[in-house]
């Protein structure tokens, strides 16, 4: 691999890129916030560029400076409407475009230029993107950056899917979320098999039981010194801030609670657990999670279709409840949704 400190004389050495994978609601914020206490590390709130990906083809040929510059402008705009702002950061699209116009052109390259520039401002040696869904674009990222690393954070599927079921960013059904879980984890596992030197896998349950041991392991993989400051999240300003912004992030203001590892047993029915254990069977065995049920559930197309109908009804209700009970969270999420809709409509009008 290329030494990340050996860069062109025209630009200062950029930080080493890391992508966290494979799926949200794995305890990713807890890890990101603690790693951010290390002066060698920087990971802002993620852009979750996966939501932008359906728009990419609408820009046409990115070798056209007009099209590529417009994409830069729109990505900078996406960062500006992020729920959690990157502190003390204002991007100039002209500066971003000029920095990368002669490199292979990609929406991912634009996003990472924002991350690199922020990381350099913070004096970081390592910059991480917590856009876990980008596991599906890992091959493209490796082509862009030959020093790319991946932090594969796995979690008991029953606990993770139980959390996903309550999150407005996912489906509201255990079967649908189990299928998403299995697909993402398969990508992460395949990546670790193809590039074992690039991927570090840690279990969230191991982090809960021994934070220091897991954080030291991650620091060693990133080739940076361990900092004891990472163990005290109560002094982390961002952790305290985001805990007040959304019900999804309340737990980030304090240390993980070990008893919550089995919280899913009170929320999921045995039927749901059996479905999850059927869909996630191979990964559960791979990562050392013991099953509670035996046999396999026959997953039919009719079950999936019914699950989608039920999930959509619950999603509508969830948005209505969010608007009623936490209008600040609702308004911030809608701002991002409306921005993406505006960009799409503008691009379609020029097609």
C-alpha cells in the first residue's frame, strides 16, 4: 500500500481514509465519538451519501467541468443541510473543485475531499467516514484511495434489528431489516476476505464489556496512539449535543449499558427472533452469536410483500409522531429530504 504521508509536493499530506461498515444502528456513534477524542483522529457526523447516489447518473458525463462542478456545489450544499453541522467549517465549491478536478472523478472523491480538508484543519492523521452504507461502494473507494481501511463493526442481529425497527431511517419490520442486515453483513464479510489487511472487525458487545481493549485494538490498526481521553464520553461536547437532538442518539451521552445487550428479548417476539435467526444464521455463526431458536422459517415472497405494506403504514405514523413530539428533529430531517428533492427536480428539468 502507498504510504499515506507520501503525497504530491503541491499539497500537504492528507490523512489516511477509513470507512466504518457495514450497517447503521450497530453502536457506530458510540465508537466514533470516543475515537474523536484522539487528537490523531477526525470523523464528523456522516453525510450518508447513499441517499444522494440515485441522483448521480442525472449529472451526465462527469468529465464535463460544468457537470462535475455542479455536483461539487450540490455535495457542499448537502453538507450544509446536515442534521449535525461540522463545527467551524465553511466549504468553497471552487476550492474543492480545483483541488480534485485532475483526479479520477467521482461523487465519492468529492465527499472525501471535504473530509480530508476538515481532517487536515484538525491536524488528524486518520479521517473516518461513518457512512456505513457505503460498504456497497467499497471497491470504488479502494480504486480511489490505495490506503483505504475499513472498520467493520458487527452486532448481534437481534439487538441491531430491534434498534433498526425503531429508527425512522430503516424499515419498521423485523423481516425487512433482517434482509437488509444480511445483505450488508455479507458485503462486509466479503470485503474482509478479499482484503484482510484492510479490514478490522470488532464486535459491539466486546466494546461494551471492555471499551479500552477494543479502542486500543482500533488505534493499533489505524497506527495511532491510544488516548485515555477516549474513555470519558461525558466530556465529549458533540456527544452531549447530539443526545438532545434525536431520540435515536440519547444513549450517546453516557457509557453503554451492558444490560441492554439482551434488551431485544423484551421487544421482539419469538416469531421475530426465529425469522432473524433464519436470515442471519451464517453471520451469527461467523461472529459467535448463539441462536435461541432451532430450525428455519420459510421466508416467502408473500411474507415480504406483507411486511412492506405494514412497514410503510408504520413509517407514515412514525413521521406523524416525530412531527408532533419532536418538531426540531422532524424539521432537520425534512430539510435534508427537501434539499435532495430540490436537487433531483432541478437535474430532471435540465435532462
